[in-house]
C-alpha cells in the first residue's frame, strides 16, 4: 500500500476559503468603521457642540439680563430713566463684572 499525499485540490480549496473569509472580514471591518462608527461619532460630536452653544447662549443672555437689571437699578437710584448714562465710577465696575461673567460663560461652555 502506498501512502498518497492529500490531494492538492483540497488544500487549494482551504487556502482559497481562508483568503475569501479574510477578505470578507476586512471588508466588513471597513464597512462598519466608515459607514456606522464614524458617522455616529461625528453626529455625537455635532450634538454636543450644539448643546454647548445653546448652554453658552443661555448663560450669556442671563449675564446680559443681570447686567441690565443692575444698570437700571443704579439709574433708578440716581432718579434717572432706564438705560441711562451712569457716571464712570458706577459704570466701570458694572462693565468689568459683565465682562467677567461673560468670560466665565465661555470658559464653562467653550466653542468646539
């Protein structure tokens, strides 16, 4: 009895199947990364940027409203109408405070 080596065609089929399976796996990996993962990550980044912008705008509006309220209260104390021209010794600290509060809004909710 002779020992016959395994048929070459069976080995060739196994190698071809391995190559095809590897190519499919690589193809699916690329598909998942570029079609599913990246768009989801980009969408999440955009949503976060929009949320930060909304919060920053709310913060800036609150700072402006508070500054306006304080300004008008100072005008009232001086017996003047709303949005009057205040003396610099009153206006300068209020302006500086408003700048500080606005800067805090930008620090807390930075642009992305």
